[in-house]
């Protein structure tokens, strides 16, 4: 028997409850407010769904985030699809992903049209872009600090993070940094 659209699902300890229309609107809001790239987006999603509403615990979120960061593709969008799937199954995953992606898609479509139509000749456009760069950098730094504070739970993880950052700046391949960091943490846990 099918349940009517928009009705509540049974709440279980492992599954948050959210009507499908509300789920779509929640992730549409995330997409509209998600300025600053994936670090800021993930921090915002984490704050609301993990810290405030407790859809999942911190450890599970960090494990899922680690998997999505290792996979190709936009991890913030993948997290939205995963959270949507938790709350609404496959349909919830599709609606959450679509809701998160839609504002950025529409904005890029409008900006592309404006660029083709007007170029960058309009007064103030270049100044507005320069101002936005500073704001986006601030959002990324804040988001990285929020995620780092929750993910780096021990001194060994802090050391690994600093060394991985240094290796990345030195030009080491991401996959190599990821594998070495994982092996070092595994060895650290085993003593």
C-alpha cells in the first residue's frame, strides 16, 4: 500500500523522518544559502542536520564525509543525496539532490545569459566580483575551521592534517596523501 505524498514516515533510530515536499524545500534552502564552496556548504549541512537535529551522530557523519571526499564528484551534493535517502529513500535522495543543485544551476544559467548578453562591460560588475571573492574566502576558512574542529578529535589527527596539508602544498598527489594519512592513522590507533 502506498502512503500519500507528504505524509510522515515511521521514525526509527537510524532514519530521520521528513515529508518529501519539506525535504525538497529544506535542501533547496541549503542550495540557496550555500555560498563559499563545499567546505562552507558541508559545515552548514553538518550544523543543522548533525548538531542541531541529530539525523546521524558525529562519527557516522565524519565516516560518510571521508568516503565522499575520496570519491570523485562534489561531496556536498553527495552528502545531500545521502541525507535525502536517509529521510525519504530513493525519492528523497533525488529530491534532496535536485533541491540542493537547483539554485546554483539557475544562478549559473542567469549569469551565463548576462555574460553572453552584456559581457563584463557593465559598471560595477568587476568590483562586485572582487568583493565576492573576499566574502567567499572568509566563508571557506570558517567552514574549514568548523569541520576541522569536529573531525580532528585527537592530537594524532591534527598532526596528520598538518602534514597532509603541507604535502598537498608541496604538490603531492591527493590519492597518495589520502592513502598515507589513512595508513598513519591506522598505525597510530594500533599503537
